[in-house]
């Protein structure tokens, strides 16, 4: 029996900041520099990040901290 696939949701910038603890300006700089995941366009003036991309980022950052 296989576990169900993870539910993917879209996170807006305030939610991403709350989950990662990374300051807004550092987050935006990291996205421009390719350190953090690129957002997806969800409207004319709206962007979001997938919850799976943020989860992978958090896992990667915590793995680096352990090493």
C-alpha cells in the first residue's frame, strides 16, 4: 500500500516568510539570485510558491545546519 501523495497548496509571500523565518528583503534577494525557489504566477499581479518547493527548501536548509 502506497502513502497518499502530498497535498500541494500555494503559499503567498507572508506565508512563506512565516514558514521559513527568512526576512522579506533577504527572501526576495535569494529568489533573484537563485538561492530560493522561483514563484509561480497565479494572476496578473499575484505570485505564490508551491508548498512542496518550500518544504524542500526547509529540508535542505536544516540538512545543511546538521552537517
